[in-house]
């Protein structure tokens, strides 16, 4: 029984430690990049609307790879791109057509769930990133919360407090096992 308890204790400790480290990386990455968290060189974007369903759901996070220079002009039909629209918002839609005019390349885009193509074509200079195919449903809500001041504090403090509380409990249990008088009393009470 003690071995099972010890294994469970170690698993809980490892899990809480990983949660604290993940949250710290998420919050620090979010703040360092000016609002968009990055993991292993990929930007994580929150999906705020259902225009690309079922490819990715509202509230999901998607990993996108930044596109720069001439690579912006080399995108192909079917690529899912993140671009700045005419209202200075970031939008992620699929390329459904490509038009070239001299040195300028413009992409016709459409959300997979939308009935019609986007009104304005996207100039290649406005393309920010390309979707990598990696999606995690519903985690975007957590990232949006983590970007707020309250969320940043809460996501660092709560797992840390849980880890500290669990460490205190583990120390208390270890000290109880080391106290021979207490163990003798417990043994005598059990045999009586």
C-alpha cells in the first residue's frame, strides 16, 4: 500500500510541476511576443470565430508558421493563411484563388464555413503566417484568459500554491513516518 501511495504521490508532484512550468512558459511567451504565444518557433493563434469550421473550431488554438519576404508570394491554392485585413484585424482563411499583377500577388480567400469568398483580395505583403495543420480544440479560451492581467497572475499563482501545498503535505507525511513514538503508538492501537 505504501508503494502505491508513493507512486501516486510522485505522479501528482510531477503533474503539478509540469503544469507550473507549462503555464510559466505560456505566460512568459505571451508577454515576450507582445500578445501571441510562441512554442518551438510556431505562433499560437486563438480562433475567435466559426468561419473555418470544421477545419478548426471556435476557441481552438492553431499553430502557424511566420512567412516573410518572397515566401509570401509563393503560397498556393488551398493554403490556410493568417493575414491582416482592411480593418487591421488578423484573419485566418483558405486561399481559393491567386491573381498576379506585375510584381504584386493577391490572394482570394474564403472561410471554409462561409458561403462566399472574402470581399477584398489579400495582398501578399499582408500575409503574416501559414497554418501548419496543428490544432488543439478549446485551448484558445485559456490563452485569451492567460493574456489578461488577471489570467497571467492566476495561471502562475494557483498551480504554484497547489504545488507548495502538496509539498507541505508530503513533508508532513514524511515527518510522521520518521517519528518513532508516533509509529509505536499507532502500532499498539491497531493491535489492541
